[in-house]
C-alpha cells in the first residue's frame, strides 16, 4: 500500500478520526496534495541545525508492525519532520525505527537517550542503540529523565555517564550532547556543570500556570545558547489514584492527556508559542496526526485563547510537582 493511502485509510487515519473534531480539520495532506505545506523549522540553539517544530517520538511506533513503522516514518518525513527521538526504554521502538529511518538517515536529525548514570553503562547503551538504529552515530545523545540532584551528581561525578558522552563525541559516535529532565532543579544543576547543546523538558500549560514549572529552564537554556526542546505539551493531569494501571486507556501514557481535540491542539499551540525549537507529541499514536495538522497550520496562541486554556488548567492535577 502506498504510504499516502496508508495514512488516509490506515491506523493513523483511524487515530485522527478518534480525536477529530477540529472545525474544518482533515487528515494531514501529503506532498502533491492541494494545500500541502511542509512543517516549518526553527534553529536549534547555537548548533547551526534547524529542526521541524514537532518531532516524532519513537514511542509512537512501539509495538507496531515493521510495515506500520515504515509507513509512519515515511509519512512524517514527507510532512517535513526531520527530528526523530527514541530511547531504549521505549520497548521495541529502536528496533523498529532503525529500519524505518534508514532510507532517510542522512537527511534527518536523530536523537537518542540513556538512563544509565555510570560511564560503563552509558557506553554499552549507546553501542546497543547504534546497532539497533542501524547508524554509526546519533546527532544528539541525552541523559534521560534526570530528576534529582543525586542523578546529577552521579552523571557528572567521577566514572559518571558524562564521561561516556564526552568520549563518544570525540569518537564521532554523537554530534551534540543534551539531557531530558523532569525537575527544574535538576535541569539548572546540569547547566551549572556543563554547557549542554540541548535540553528536553516538560513545557506544558498546566505545569507553568499551576507550578511555575518550566519558565526558568527556558530562560537558562537561552542564556546558555542551548536548544530548547519540549515534551508533555498535550498533557493535562495525573490519572485519579483510584484508577488501576490496567484501566488507563493507553499504556504508552502514564498521565492523562488532553482528550478533547480542541484542547489538545490549543495546548500544543501554547507550547509552540514559547521560546522553544520543537515539541515531541505524546506517545499515543492517535495524537500524531493531530500534532502534524497543528504544526502545518501553526499560528501563535492569542491572548484570549491563552486565557481560556489557563482556565482549563484550574481543575488539573499537575503531572510533576515543583517544590
């Protein structure tokens, strides 16, 4: 099946239908379709790279068939997405993304992560990722989900993972060094230790309005000239404590996303209106067509729209606390 037909009639189209409801919205057009516009790009800090304003997280294709993974990646590439991000913790995503991305590898920006905090563990993880991703290097290698100051000290201390990152950059296995963090304190501490090229951080309307969680990281990234990348743009709230893990609609999402399409689109537009380069949509594959549609038609959020969105944050339980 042609990948354009796949998108319109297959799993991604079904996902769009499940979340659709945006006035006048239609499945993302493919090159050659009337009205097609590639997703715009923005500079990535001082790296000299330009990334599409949304990326594709490898978790989107986790547990898919290779054929579905191939078509999803092809559709993303055709739409203008040149930023792909994956991690070993995303199940079989690396194994699927490697072959799917192989035809485009020289023309895209590939980011990977490791949760290993020691040098030996990080070195082994990178080599395994390179093998699965069918490439001799990744463009960006990131310390994954850094949350506590203990994490920071382990990474940056003697024998820590940062030693592996520096050695890998010198060996040509990675081009740029970055991190993802789940607390402002950890993010700021990492920047105190080293001039990282990028930071991947939750930039989310609930977290900002309720916890002041994120603005300080954006400010530090720009002070350092680092690329600011966003996650959790379309997140809304923690799941109720009474909800068992098996009752959650999608195991790929540990948090409750904005399930109303208009709100999800507005939340993503809010994040893309901040001083960031790009955002990674949720792992739930049903959100990916919606994110592509928003990115293709992106316009900065208006004051009245922001006021409405922030009012909707009032009853949400922030997914990360900020002490």
